[in-house]
C-alpha cells in the first residue's frame, strides 16, 4: 500500500473526498481567469483540495494576470464593477 492519497479524509470535517472537475476563479490585478481543474471535493462540507501541481498552476496564472500577460488566455467577456 504505497498510495495513501486516495484514502485521506477531509482535513476539515473528516468526510470522504472524491475527485471532481471543478471550476476555479482566479484573480490577479484587474483580471479574472476561469479554469477547469481537478480537485478533491469533500462530500460532506464541500471543501476543495488541490494538488501541489494545481496550486502552482494557480500561482502562475495569477502572476500572469497581474503582469497583464494574458495573450495565451481566451477572452470570455468583460468584467464590470457595479456600484
Ligand atoms: Zn469536509
């Protein structure tokens, strides 16, 4: 039994975690990016756990948003501030 990651319970409530495709919203500077990633989602409290690789990807994308390096991203629409 080398693979222990599958059997880890939710760190918040001890519930069961299942791998799901989730949508993640990232903000950097004035920009927002939406991406589809895999996450371990708790069936009980809905908490999401991301792999280290995914967390690193979030950081990279946030940094790019902040630095206006958005050429490689597909524009989805504009964001508006209301009020
Ligand atoms: Zn939980």
